[in-house]
C-alpha cells in the first residue's frame, strides 16, 4: 500500500477516537465510518498502528471486536483523560524480537 494513503487512513482512525473522546471503539463502527476506504485498507492501518507504532490494540470482548488506544495512542490522538469502562487498559504485545 502507498505510504501516503496508509498515513491518511491512520489519521482517519485516530481522528475517530479524537472526535468521540474515547479510547475504545467497536471495529464495525470504524468500518462503517467511511466509504472512502475499503475495510481491507482499514485493517492494514490497524496492523501498522498496532505493530509498528504501538498506538492501538485489537481485541475481542464478549464476541465484539474492539480497537483500543494504548496510552501512547491516546496521547497521539490528543485524548486528555483515558476513561475505560468495563475493560482493562489496552497494552500492546511486546515485539516479537523481544521474545
């Protein structure tokens, strides 16, 4: 994927968190938020933000797929207060090279 397009999609994802003022969003809500980007492109952006930048984590809770910002992701998205209701704070997995 073209680097500039990936960055634009990542800005869109982080902007959703900023706009809602939350650190947790259902993945299906992110997919429904735009017709501009294909779901596969959004998934690529999730993977880049998770694996390369450690700004979010993807997880499932009671059958729902969630995207949650890490503390670093909340800072980048300019979310002042991280309030997490009913879930633990999302932390990224350690890099594979650390194991």
